[in-house]
């Protein structure tokens, strides 16, 4: 019997993860809009599941700062202000720019080239308009690159910031062809690091984060206007 119980828990946890992924995808596409309150039963009906895994998934998203609980009503999609966007960018810049310089000076060419497939996946996903694949590859590239510095706490901090600053309404920016240039910057960054040009790599990362800041703002604005 304990075995059956653990299996049931595993299945339930897996369903919760699937629901959370579906809700994140809806946020990215702009189907769930900032400032709007959504009830778990309504979302459950649309997803074809019970309300329980939806509530659990929404609590996961709340811990990531993507939604907030509204008593007796459901969950409101978090609205990001210009100040939020500026502060996220500032923190990431303070962490990621010097870390890239350090990694460029200490990582082996083999370690850096191991990230080449991810950099290419980001570009391919952008060209093929696969937003979810773009975000997944982008997420892995940045965190694995920072991981080469050997500080897992630093990686966890950046991972948390990335979750809180997901691109709401990113689908509309993809349709406008805005993601390809940002995607190419990952390849450019890797080229500079492999060549040992640490200072230039730092500047490349600084420019990249500034571009991401613009995408955050435009993605949020688009999701509100539509």
C-alpha cells in the first residue's frame, strides 16, 4: 500500500507541473493578462483537469512572483512596473556582467564550446517562432554559463530573477520578428568568450541585458494593449 500511495503522489505532482507549465505558456503568449483575476475552477475547465492541481500550480507561480492570491476569488496575474523592470535589469547586470568576464578568463574552450548547441538552439527557436523552446534554451544557456563560475548560490539568484521577469505577451514580439536579434547575441557572446576577449564579452552581456529589458517592457505593454 505505501508503494501505491507514493505512486499516486508522484502522478499528482507530475500533473501539477504540467498545469504550471501550461499556465506559464499562457502568460508568455499573453492569454493570461496582467491585472486580471482568474479562478482555479475556470482555468481547470479550460485545461480539462480538476481544480486542485490548478490551485497547487498557481501557488507555485505565486512563489515565483508571477501571480498573487486574491482571497475568495482566485489569482491575479502580477503587473510589472517600469521600476520593477529597471531593478531586475540592474541586479542581473551587477551579477552577470562581471561573472561573464571571470568565466571568460577561467573556463576552458571545451567548457564554453559545450554551450554552443544551446546558443544555436536559441537562434533556431527564434527563427522558427517557437517561443517556449526559445525561453527554455535561453534559460539553460544563461544558467549553465554562469554555473561555470562555480557559485551555485549566484546561479540560484539569477534563476529566481528570471522567473519573476518572464516575458508576458512574448508571442506578439515574436510575430514582429523582435526575438532573432536578441537570440543571435548569445552566439556573439560565446564567440567573444572562446576568443578570450573578456572585456568585450562583458560589454556584449551588458548590451544583451539592456535589449532584454526593452523586450520585457514591450512584451508587457503588448499584453495589456491587445
